């Protein structure tokens, strides 16, 4: 019987595209409704703060589910957890189509996120099953590029579907996308978990949690990944309001501009796949944080110097923030799941939970900050402050270790 490690190492086209596809479900499902949010306020007779919960609670569910799914994949295997999660995403998407109130839609989004998170957490564990730490960073960079390929395409798709058919059409698309990934996984996904992991007891799983949470370097990687990606979620939560409401642009134009940021992240992921083994994890993380911080400073300068500059003042610097995020996130994840390789699923779940929980908080906080402002400056300052804290925290934790 063919070893799954040999399959990925010698013929990556058979497994890597599938891992990218299941990873894309979570961020794709998150981002695709962003252009439709202003219209949902009117259609569902609600307000901006409530409709924003379809993003922030989705992210919170995406975070919490990973705490459960990671250990479950360590205990029962990667394949069954992936299949169950994708099936749940399909069911929830169908439920969202029938939602007639904002409350029902929020519930459907929470369930949808729980299923969609499977691909994010388990794909990282699968890669760590198959590669050592430095090589895993490069492969995780390729796999997580799906986390920006999806956001690059889905806001445009969502904007076009919302404009032409209404927001319900977006969830039809999500159901079809999740169903296709489920069928692909049924046919192609092998089991990569080490057989010895199946004998682990619940007490052993808890001991792995305790061991990870007592390691300063694990905290360094987790915090770098969470705070390093928080500016993206801040932008995700505040960008539509700034561009569509304050600047008076269309949801379709927002989707087109978003490609600039998405391309930056994808470029950073590509650089990781080429440089990770030669440069090293910590150096790549610091470089990513530094480039992101430069982008935040540039955004501040453009907003102050060209207050009427339009979307370009926001999206062009976002390329650097996203590029830096693309550099640091795969390395932070690879570092976290390599602290205790036999518990890669648990580590991936804790890492993903922290990242998404911080992201959920960021989307909601930036909405509150922007509510009383007629410019996007509160969002810009928030991104800058988060990145400064990320650089300081990573340096301190690494030195402590």
C-alpha cells in the first residue's frame, strides 16, 4: 500500500490541491458575504452592529471549533474529522439560504464556521505529519495560500452575486463549493496520522495541552501568528464600511480592490516556500512583522497626507501588510505544531483558536471604533498599534525561552 508521505513528497499534485481546497472553505465562506453586509441591513431589517455578528461570531465559532477538532484529529484520525466537518458546512449553508431573519442567519453562520474550520486546522496537522519543521513551513505556506486565494476571489464573487440575485445566492454558491470539496476529500484524502496516536487516552491529550501551554516558545509562535494576522481581520471588519459607506464606492469595486491585498499575502506565502529552509523560522517571522509594520506606517502617512485619496490610500499599503502576514503566518504555525510533533492536531487547534479569536475581537472592535468617525483613521491606528505589540511580544517571549 502506498505510503501517504511518499504520495505528497513525490506527487504533490495529488494531495496539495486538496489541502488548499479544504483550507479555502473557512476564509472563503467568511469573506464572500462581506460585500453584501450593507445590503443585509435593509433586507433583514437590522442594524450594522447586528449584521456584523455574521462575521465576528463566525470567526469566534471558527476559533472555538478548532480547539475540539485538533485533538479529535489526533485521537480519531485526520480523514474522518475532515469529512464530518465538510458535511456540516454543506448542511449549514443550505440552512442559511432559508433564513428569513438576522437571528436565523447568524445561527447558520455559527454552525457553518464549525464545519468550515476543519480544513484549516487538520490540513496543518496533515502537513506536519508528513514533513519536518523547516520543510513544513514551506508546505504550509503553499497550503495556506488558499487562505488568500479564496479571499481574493470570493469578495468579488459575493459582490456580483449580491448585486445580481441577492445575498441568498451567495449561500447557494457556498453550499456547492463545500459539497465539491467534500466529494473530493472522500475520493482522494488518505489517513496521515501516525498509528500510535490512536492509542492515546483522554488524559494523554490533556497532558499535551498542559505541556504546550507551559512552553514560552509555543506562546511566541501563537502570539506572532494571532497578532500578526489581526490587522487583516481589522481591515476585513472595517474595510467595507470605510470604502463603501464613507468613500461611497460599490461592493463590486471593493471586491476588485481587495485583490491587491490578497496578492500581497499570496506573494508572502510563495516567498516562504522558497526561503523557509534557508532563512529559518524566527528570522522569517521577524521579517514578516517588520514589513507589515512598514505597511501600517505607510497607511498612516497616506491617510494623513491625502485624506481624499480614495481606496488607493488604504489598499496599496495593505499589500505590504498582507505580504508580511504571508511571510510570518506559515512560519508561526510550523513553529507551533513542531513543539510537540505527535500532538500536531492539538497544537494546530490551539494556534487556530487564538488566531481566530483575536480576529473575531478585531472585527468587532474596529466596527465600534468606526461608528463615531467619518474617516477610516481609527482602523488605521488600530492596525499600527497591534503590529507594534506583536513585534515586542515575539521578541520578549523568544528571549525568555
